[in-house]
C-alpha cells in the first residue's frame, strides 16, 4: 500500500517521530496500529563476581585477580572471542567475630574485639557471547572455577534495528487497514495522512540459568570436562505502535 510505505519511510528515519500536516477543522479518521515481530537472540550476557580473601588488602586483591585470570582462561577455551568486562573493585575490612558492626565507629581504633582479621576484595564481571548455545556452559564453568553468583543476565539482539523496522512497517500497515475499514463502514472516502506518530519498544529476556560457587577441583588431577548445557532461548519480541490520522475527502 502506497500510504503505508510513505509513512514507514518517515518512521524508519528516526525510530520515534511525530509528523503532521495540520488543517483546522478538517474531518479525519484517527486509528492506532500495532506491529510485533519475534527474533531469535544472537547475544547472551553472562555475569559473575570475583572474590579474593587475604590477611592484607594486597593479598585479597592479588587472590581476586588470580581467580579472575583463571576463570577468563577457562571461559575463553569455550568461546575464544569472549571479552570479560569489569567494573570497580571493592575492598572490605573483616573484623573479629566479637565486633558488632552496628556498634563500630569508623573513628575508633581497630583493636580489641574490633581488630581487623583480614580483607575481602570483590569485583563484578560481565561478558557477551555470540555462542548462545554455550551460555549455560560458561555459567557452569565460572561457578566451578570459583566465581560467585554466576548467571545468564540476559539474551539480546546484537543489531535490533531490522526488527524495529519490521515492527514499525507492520504497525503502519495495521493502521492503514483499520482506517480503510472505518472509512468503508462510514461510507466516506479516505484521504491522505494528516499526522503520524510512533513509539517502538523491545522486550528483553528473563534470567534462565544461575550457578553457585562450588569447591575448587583438586589441582593435582585434570579438570573434568564441562557440563554442556544446551541453550535454546525464547525469541525476543519487538513491538511498535503508531497513531495515524487520515483526512476524510469531502
């Protein structure tokens, strides 16, 4: 339909538009249009936390870095293109069990029952992988190698623009079909588009697999092969809606 193709051209140019030709008191038909497409995700995001412990802060950070290096090496043995990304490092002082945190004043000396007995360093890590079917395997390996709270954080589409364009095209075509039906039922002649606006929305995926930390394997024996988790995530729905005003030809 020519009207739909012209409107879609305007929508694709910006993704979210409001376009109008205003003529006061012009009779019109206003309809909405909905579009929905489903796309198989091609990117998964895996997250986990590194944790290191030590008598000094340096020892804790050093232990954390060592665990992170080991995990990264193992994960890259499954997906060589994976690139773990990290955020800030947090180092916390651990005090004796007799010390009550609510009674501890940072200005007081760390002696007696509130003496520092060690440090814990933590850092959050995330990595994206295009090997969707191996995302669960990566979570399992991260857990086995000593990470905390590994999980598949989300599934996504690397380039969502084609899906958004298809959803917008469907929404405009749906609006055109509704307007034609209203005009036919009202026995009036449908004219050109007066205004059109659109807002697109993409829905994400829920977490589907999580892991917990397990004891580290005996380093003197070969590590067992990973438990292969075959992932088949649900398609991601991309939706778009438009509101279109059509002129009524007198």
